[in-house]
C-alpha cells in the first residue's frame, strides 16, 4: 500500500479516496466550528442589536462562536440570497424579520422564494414599530401629524431601513389609511437614517422599537405613537397610532431560518438552544430593554407565522400599489 501511494497521481487519487470515505460530521457534533449568522441591515440598528444579544448567548452555551455578519442592501434580500445559496449544513443562518415576508410580493424579480427555499428554525421575539419625528417637526401628536401632512402634501419625507422592510411598509400602510402624501427615502439600515432625521433632512421614521426607543429616550427625536393595536408594555406612555387611526396595526417578529435541506437534527439543536435562551431571565430582560417580548416557538409554529405574514403583507402591498423592480 505504501509503495502504491508513492506512485504519483495514482497514489494521490487513492489517498483522496481514502479521505473522502471518512464519515461526515454528524448532528451530534453540531456545532463543531463557527456559525455565520447573516443579517440584512447595518450595524447598530434594531436587527443588529438583537442578533448580537442572541449570538453572544448561543456562543457562550453551544461552545462555538456565532458570528454576526451584516450583508446590507435590497431590503435584506442580499443577506437572504447569500444564506439561501450557502451549504445547508447549519453553519450559515439568516436573521428573519418582516422584510422577508414583505419582499415576496414587493420585489417582482427575486431570484428565490423565501418560504420555499428556507426552513424555519426558531422565533426570537415580537416587537412593534414606533413613529418618531425630528424635534424640529411641528407635530406633537399623531392627529397633529396627520393634519400637518394633509396641509403640506408631498413636502414630508420618511426614512426606512430599506425597501420592503416593516419600517417602510408601516409608513405605506399609514399613507393608505390616512391619505397622507409622503416621500419615501430608503437607507441601508435605520441606524444610518437617524442622523438625517435628527437634522430634519428627513422628517420621520416608523422604526423598529429597539433603535427608535433608544433615540427617543436620548432626546434625539420625538415619539408620537406605536404601530401595535394597543399600547406596548415597555412604553405605556406612548399612544398606539390606532387610537387616532382605527384599525392601524403593524407588529413585527424576529427569528432564524436556514437554507432548505438543513438537517432536521441541526434545526432541533438550534431551536432547543434558542428556547433555552428565551428562558434565561438575563437575556429576556435584555430583549425587554430593546422593547421586545420573547416569543419562543417550534420550527413549525415559526414557519406558519412567516407564511401568514407573507400573505398578510401581500394584501397590503397590492392595496398600497407599491413595488420594487
């Protein structure tokens, strides 16, 4: 055998065959190397904040580093495409948010079908968005905002964390229900947008609560309302927009998906780990500080949520008449 292996190419082929015959790593070994967790928005934004809280817990408890990678652009679709086209081995995951449900109908030429091409892993939390405006903006209430907007059609601009995000579509829903004429200015994440809102270059944003709350608490912007149907537990002093605009509702979710074909055993390990994380009082408290409510689910339950949200936002996109090509 040793003599044959020394004979040039044949030996290399045989040696290669011996190595390829070695059994692959099993789910019992998972994770045995770093896991890359792709998120579609800029560092410092609400998705990034929550992803890093969860990634640190998973790194500490699963013995391998969970590396958060910001792949910004196209309303989170660049990150989604990268995850979907990665090996289905559990070592590339995707942070899932409402943008993934919205993009299915908003973008007409996506190279993937999110529900078809991913498998649900776990739900992390539920959250609301918050309407915040520049301190220089004259409106102090939602009603004053609507009145000002109608008196100044086309002169107000709203920021978003990208086309197809819940931040964008919350504003589009508001436009439809109030008949306010506002101009959309998309950014590659809400953290990038806030300097322009603070300076009143752009007047407002319907941002995810984690980052909107941080800016409002710091006095950089003024909070007018939350997009949940009732007041949100962590900010009870901020009215629900629905108190002024009956029926208005936009409640978001954060979770994890993986490329289609990821072994069920790996999905089970990850779901169990996230479930344990959401029982940890310290982690739950940190999520609460961002304005979120921990929401553990089975993979099947989370998959149903994503499917239901996809259908819900399809109707909103069609009704609002918006699209991105």
